C-alpha cells in the first residue's frame, strides 16, 4: 500500500473506519502497518478508541501512542504495551487532537511515526445526510412490476428517533428530510387523514369484489396483498362482511372514515413473507447508524379501494374533481336508469318509480337521487325490485336537503338481469311546492357517485330525468308532463290571452336568483315553454305568470 501525503482527518461525525491507513517506515524494526480511529462518537466525548495492525517484526514487544495539539508536534506519550488498540481518556471538548503511533523492541528502539490521525472533539456536528423518497399509489400487481404513475401528495412523513419532526409530500409525492446527524437512528412513518372526498376511489363495485372474495376466495380478484389490506378497513387482520358494512356506510355518506382510518402505507421495498396473509406488514421504515443519504419510498393504499380506482385530486393534476362524476375505464356495457314523471297538486303524495333498461348481468349500482326540497318532501322508499335490496341500501341523512344516496350489489356476486322498464324501487314524496313550481328527480353524483358494473367490470351509466309539477289544491295552473331529452327541457301550459308565461331555472337550492328564459305571451291556447340548453346535471324549474 502506498504512503499518504496528507494527514488523515477524522471528525466525530464521520463513519467508522473511513480514515486512510498506510504502511509505516522503520528505523531498526518493522513499524505499524495501519493506524486509525476505531470509535467515532457522534457527540463530544472524554475518550476515543484507536486501533492498529500488529507489526510483522518479531522483535516488537510494545506500542506507544503520541498526541499533541498541532500537526507534527506531540507532547504526550502513552505506552500501551503489546496491545493493538487503546482508549485515550481525558479529552477536552472543543479541542483538536493529533495522534501517531510507534512500535518498539526490548531495547526501547522505536519505529518512525505512523500516519497521523486528527480527531476533532466537537459537539453535535451536523452533516449533510438526508432521508428522501416518493409516496406512490399501490400498483395493480404483486410482486411489483411497473410502479404506479399516481403519486400521493399532502402525506405527512413523521421522522422519529434521534430527531423528531415531520414534513409533507409535494404534489409529485416526493419528500426530503435533510440535515440529519451522522450515526443517528431514525424512523420514517407516513400518515394521511384527508382526501378531497372520503369516498374517492371507494364504490359499490369494491363491495361486490369483496363479497366475491368472501364467498369464493379461489376466484377472487383480490390477488395482491395491497388489495387485501385495502379491504380490511377495520384492521381486524381479515376480510369480513363487517368490512362491507363499513364501506357501504362511507359510500352512502354515513361516515367520513373507517375504524382503521382512511389510508394505509407500506414500505415500497417490503417483501411479504406470505402475500395472502399481509396483515403484519410494517407501516414505517427504520435507519440505524445513518452514514449516508438514504431513499425511503412508500406505497399508499386508500382503504376500501380494492380495484385500484383512486385518482389524484385536482390539486395534484388530475383532470376532474370527484364531484364531476369521473368515469373509470369501462367494459363498454351501458345501464340506463329513469325516474318517472308526475303531475300533482299541493299536499298530494306522489310515488316516483325508478326503472331500468339494458340491465344485463349487473353486479352493482350506486348513485344519488336529487330533487328540490322546496317542492318535494321525502317520505320513504318501497317496492324493492333487486335481490337483497332493503332500507340499508339507502343513505337518508340528507333527504331533508333533497338527496337520497343509493348503493346495491348482487349478494351472490353474480350478474342480475331485469326486463326493460322493470322498477328497482319507488320513492314516495309529499308535494309541498306552490302552483307553477316543478322539480326534476335526477341521478347525480353527490354524495354518492354514479357507477354501475356488469360482471364485476365498470359499465357506463345513463339517466333520463323525471319531473313533477306542483299545483295548488282545488285547481290552478295545470301543465303537461315535462320532457327532458338530449339537452332540451320542455313543457306546455294552458294560457290566457295577453298574460306572459316565463320558464325559470336554477342549478342550486336554495336559490338567491332564478334565471328567466324569454317570456311567451298567452294566446288562449297551450303554450310550449322550452329550455334549449338544459344541462345533464341537476336543474330546477318553475313557471312564473305575469
């Protein structure tokens, strides 16, 4: 080994054994081959341990350690006998020490000095070491193939151990924890309690897939440990019907999180000993004796999302918000729903049937029915026409606000077929609106998104809105059954000569303002009132007579 031209510097924050060592020269006998710092304390210490290789010269009987406060000038000597390591005590904090070693024989003849070791006995030195990584959504398959392109921002990364602090992942899922003390022990643990919508990525199709897994594990599509962890929303170390009940409650708007929270995290490099029993997977990653920059990536699992359908919210770069009813990749099938039309008087009870068409091999369905609560008051649901359907399939918490959530899956995880025009359930209302007011009973996306599945694959869902006209009891304005088709809403009203009839609408209730369409002057005959730009979203109408 060649000689070193510069002395070796060893700081208290350096890695063990990082200093260079050389073959010493000799005067009369073999010198010390290698001399180095054996123990590097992270903080200032009253002692330091030095070590060296034994001299190959058989005449060597002992070794000496010299130290001083300047390079090449050594004022202290310690004879350590025939040992090959020594603890030098009595060191003063903040002082720099310069060490060399020699070998000697029975006559006291010494070798020349070994290479010089410089020891800076400083306190809490910070070195540019860091722990960084990326939090990604869990991949579709296990073992890992191509990592998911979806990252999870706004995730808290908690650092514990020798330093306790936290940071948030950026929109690209990345995080960095810098300026960590060398030699320290640290743990990183992700956590996330928020999402733009608690049910984002969690739908009735997930319920159907979990039900299939419970009934027939051998044909289950929950084929990765990540999907099994997603299904275990109550952290019971298993997948049960209780998980189904808890997920349905979230879908219907009855809760905002599961007993196990909203998210679960697993270190990206973790290898499951048995992928079918993933319950004890770690949620954090540890680093012991940190001596270099470390990457620590994690996989995020949205609890309840067993078909990997979660998407990044708008602020992370996704195309649309959850409330806009994003359609996942479709099987190509389409299922149609329709709310029946009615004409009624103030105080009457009306029953609105929800009918279907193209209902072939359907395994799940969910949506929200919405209406104007100033026109209709919700009374209840009846006439269940789906297998396993009951009051528990409906979320009624927001019925006073004009919203009824619906979630159903086929109990045997087999597709259900119904004839076109079949009624799947009927909703009863009391008419509370004044003469001329009307409302649509529409399929919408809040609080429960529209979704259907055919043979456990996402299908397209279409809806035809129905309408109810409210009139005063004992007579008053009577209008024809309204029609909403291909973006056009229309109805007819009997008119009086010279009076003005105005169709008005609003997209939200209660409304501060109603938008008036052009007035039509009565001629004593039936007048056609039309909105040529009726949206596919919920819209409320009324007729004003001037």
